[in-house]
C-alpha cells in the first residue's frame, strides 16, 4: 500500500516534534551551564573585593535600597578565600 501525502506529512511532523524536544533539552542544559558560569564569576568578583561577609551584606542591602556604595577603606576584615576556579576551557567547546 502506498504512503499517502497526509501520512508523509504526519511522519515529518513527528520527526520535527522529536527534534524540538531534543532542542528543548539542550536549551535547558545550556541555560543551566550559563547560570553556573555566571555564579562562578560572581563568586570570583566578590572574593576579589576583600571584604567580610558582613560588609558584603551591608553593601548589597544599601544597593538594593537605592543608596550609593563606596569602596571599603577600613581594609580587609574577613578571612581571605582562595580565588574561584576558572571554568574549564574544554567545556566552552561543547556543542
């Protein structure tokens, strides 16, 4: 029995739906990876500021309320942490 035009179109629809599903999964993976990289960058910036957690909390609260923030002049009060690890260059080439 010959395949009808409608059946061919239906088969193509199913094929496209499968690809869409795969792309949606890949999109979620990439969005998660982007968030992780951004978080790593944020941690690196914050650690580079050499301020205590308490000072950071005050600074962020000031920014949130619309106030101006100046650089801390009292020196380093908190414990210095190791810099955040850089994302692997190999991961950037995934596709």
